């Protein structure tokens, strides 16, 4: 029997996206700056990436190793549920974004093992996350660490009883482990496919999501992230179909010419890529990586037309004509800076910057473990508007 669950955001409250280019702290920082610093400090602690960055068009908030797991599951689903149609990595990513924020703040080993384990609250009927049903123990604590009841487990927040039926060994180590990224992703794909759904059908996709969690809010939120990641995937061609002239063209061309350059925390300046500093909020050092962080890339690109930018994303938001987030992304023009911040109306909370390319895309140095690439604007949370300098 499939278990209907009230999990989602309740299971793991991880609302902080990947952070880069945060301003250094000072003894006189404002309360908002302190809030931003606190949020930045929780970014993807200890995540081990495979360095691929997911390629063009990947979503900037997904650790590369998790994206690899989602894509691996899609490649294997045909052998597990031959009648399944329409399984795509954005479907799995949409669920994992809500359930665990892609295992952010966890260590993801090369074989996919996630530590420490991701455990939901004890489902004892106390009403946590609107759940008032008591779930009795089914695994003697093997997966959820307790024999007194049940918890949802892993990046896809499986109930142990559900995992017993849907769990798969995707990495070939002889175990079906819900705390392994590859196994969990394939198990989720199997569960969503059922006896052979066509997930390319919006109606069938919704039915699969309702089976995963019988909540209107949950399904709406997951569908929103699936659509966001689908848009990001569409930019995978790496081409920019936009007519740009003048200085904006030079800025964009300079940034695009650096695609594939490694991300380096603190790296990059007006002259080009450089080794960075230690350390990002997740403890990643740029001292041995020659490349760019987000504001290093923008500093370099704008220097090619004689514009000297301050070094951090929050400081860059104070330059030029500010475009508020409330104006929407349609107010942007190619060459504009585009910002992401925890409080859209406060420059002090801005943690990320890119360069708008047009057509909903930006050139982006996303986070440690990635390379400079094209991403959809919607591939990162916390959109905070832009700035026009050209």
C-alpha cells in the first residue's frame, strides 16, 4: 500500500540557495546584513561536487552530484518500468527541491552517499507539518534511526515502508539505500511511474505527485519547480538568440568567452580569471582554483568597456540605475546586471549577480564546483531585480 504523506517543506526546512559573492562582514553591519550573513553561512555545507557543474542550462541551485543522480535515474527508468513515459530530470529535481533542497548542507560522496542522513520529524500524530496520523515503525530503525515510530528519510523523503517497495540499487553497490543520491532518485522515479504513467501528460504528472504527497499546496509547489527546471534545461544549447549592439554586446561577448572557466570563491578581477580566497560559507576554498566567482565575472566583463565595478554583488547593486524586482524580468535589457537577494528591496541582502543575456537567460558563475555557463534567470531563487549601467 502506498503511504500518503504530509512532508514537503516540513520535513527539511532548507530555504537557502547556493550563495556566492557575499560581502565580507564588518563590526558595523546592519541587521539586514547580519540576516544575509547568517543565511549565507548555511549554504551547502560540506557538499562534494563532481566538478561538472551540470553543463549548460542546469539549474544553479542543484549540486552537481545531485543533478548527476537525477539524470542517472532517467537513464535507468526504462529498465525498471518499461511502460513509463515522460520521465525527465526536472521532475525529480522538482520533488527533491521541496523535500530536501537537493540535500543542501549535506556531504555528498562520489558514490552518492549522503551524510549526515536526512531525517524528517517523527510522525507520531503530534501535528508537525499538519500530519496527525500515527505511523508505526516498519524498519526497526534501519533507515530512520528509531524503532518507536516512522520518519521520512533521504533526499526524496521516503517513508521506510514505501521504500521497501520502490527502493532500487542504482549505483551498483548491492544496497538499496534511501540515503544514497542515486538509489533515492531512481526509487523516486519508479514510484512516480507507477505501473506505466505518461508523465509528459500534465494530468498524469499531477496524479503522480498527489500520490507522492496528497496535498494541493505540495503539488502546486513541486509543479512550479518542475517548470523552473524545465526552463533551465531548455537553455542547454548554449546559444544566445538576441540582437545586441554597442557596449552591451562587448560586455556579453566578454562574459560568454569565459564559459567553462571554473568557479573560484573570490576569484576574478578586471584583468580576467585569478586564484581566489578561502573560504565560501560552505568552506570551499578558491586559493587553488583559477577562475571567477559571480561578482568577479561581472567585474571582468564590465571592465572591457571601461566600467569599474565594486567587487561584491551587494556593492554592485548600488551602481547604475536600479531595476526593482517588482518591475519583473521583462524590464531587463541584455547587458544589465541581475541580482538575487534574501530581501529583494534591500541591497544589503544581495548574495549573487549575473549578466542578463535576453530571452530569460543569464551568463552565470553559479557556485563552487561549477563553471561559468548560461542559466535561466529562474534557475536561482530570490530574484532581486537588476541594474542598468550601459
